[in-house]
C-alpha cells in the first residue's frame, strides 16, 4: 500500500519541489497540499494521511500548533506521523515541536533520497532522528526546557536494565550504540526499547527523550559527545 503524504508549507515552490520528488516514488502518494496550519488541521482530518510534512513558520496557525492539534485528534489506532521542516537556525522551536508530537525533523534543503527515506521511516512508526541529529537537537532543546516536573509514576515501572536503556535513548544513542554500551545484541536492545516505550506510554523515541528531560531522569548537558 502507498504511504499517504500531506504537504504543508506556505511556499508553493517548496511544495511543488517536494511533490515532484515524491510523485516519482511508487510507494508514496501525495494526497494533498496546504499553505497554512488551519488548512493542515482540516486536511489531516479529511484525508487521513500517514505522514504530514509540516513547515514550522506559517501564517495563521503555525506548524507547532497545527502539529499539536493533528496529533491530539488522530485515532490512536491510526496515528499520523508529523515530520517538521526546519533548519538548525530555528533552535527555539525544537523543544516545542518535540512536545507537540513531531516524529522527527527534516531540513528544508534535505537531499531527495533523505526526504523519501525519512517519510518511509516515520510511516513505519519509527522516529526520524539519526543519532548525530538527535544529539544536536537534545543539546539545543534541553537548554530551553522547563525545570523538570518530578519523576513520573510510570518510570518506576521500569526494571533497572530498562531504566538504563531509557537513559541511553535520551542521550541520543542508536540501538547499535546501546548494544555496544551494554554488551548485548541489537535484538535484545530492540526488545528493551519496545518495553520502555510501552511502559512509559510514549509512541516513539522522540517522546521518550522529552519525558526523560521533563522528569529529570536526564539533565541538560548529559548528551553523548560528538
């Protein structure tokens, strides 16, 4: 089945460029285009895309608020993944975008193959945050994160090993890096990650990172060095 994509950007040329790239892929279908956040919320409800490619800065409702509304309104059994279009010069938006429910970030000048791969990744339910990108994002949004709100009860449900995996996820480590750190197989790590996300009630690694900082499990600055 095709991956249904909704393009949201206030610049028609950017939407046209992305559509041209995506139309060339047999497994991706562009189901609609929007020029602002209000249209995006309405179209997401009507068209039920698998992935929304969402610009951050737009007139009327911006990408952050549109993402929040789309994620909140989505059926849990048929959730919509939102990929934010951003640049690293927009650091002030990163933390709020993660909290709003974004599944990942793409730069506006992303190469075509990375755009396509990124859409496929989030459509499968994974978070589009390569380890190096995760570390940069964590570094930026943690500086502006609010004071931690105290440990959440669900964190107490984690086993010691799951808590260890949780902390490594929050530091931006990939499954391979976690496996090397803990001297276990990647298959074992995948099992631990799945259990961590389930117990914490978060849908992906991005939300796990946010929870780790907000609960104080990881403090700003505790990232993996580049």
